[in-house]
């Protein structure tokens, strides 16, 4: 007679934390100002301001934007600030950088807003294998957020996890 199979994972207090569940929908856009520069390298204030004024900013409604300049031009801070003033009513978020930095910035806000009280004194497994583009830095941030409260922190799946942290007994 066969013994009953017991699912120890399902019966444990183990809590799975999946960063992918926090992924906010919305198109990510890399906005390059190089084409608004004279010969791709010189910012002429009047021409730049005209380009900003004539651009259709409404097309960025509910999008996330990373502002950049792909040439080696030296861009004054006010230029990006001016663009941001036009994007403010439309874009969900605007940063200076690339798409990877944008994703990190989005997740930074999300992780800062997470209430970790439900993870107090329980073993937590941070799920890996995301189908959505979760930045690697987000995993570091969530460990920092969970470590003060969690009993243990692991990474991976319940069937094959890597132990990362175990609270020392007092």
C-alpha cells in the first residue's frame, strides 16, 4: 500500500514574493534629443525651444519616458527640464537615462511603497524566472526591504531555492 503524498511546500508558512506581479503596464519610450541639435552636437537655444514647442507631446499619454542624447554633445540640464515640463501632463514618468535606468526607477518607487508587514517573521522566497523585464537591481532592493522583517529569504522556486538570509535567533 502506497503512502499518502504530502505537499510540504503547500503546508509550509513559506510566502512567495513575485516582483513580476508589480510590473506596471505602459509603453516604455527612449526619447533621443540628438535630432534637435545643430549637426547633432550643438544645442541652439532658440531652435531647441522651437522644436520643443512644435512637438506633439500628447502622443506620450500614459507612457514611461527615458530622455537621452545619443551624441557626445554637452546638454545643459535646463534642456531636459524644459522637455519634462511639456511631458508632465501626459507621461507617467520621465527620467534622464536609458530604458534600463527607466525600469529601475519605476521599480524603485514600487518597492518603496510596498508594505512588508505581511512578511514579518515568515520565510520568504523571492521568485526568479520573470517573463516581464524586472531589472536585476529590483531584486537587490526587495532583499533590503524584506531583510529587516523576514525570518528567512530565499531566491528561486520552492522546489529549488537558493538560501540568502536567515535571521539570527536572539
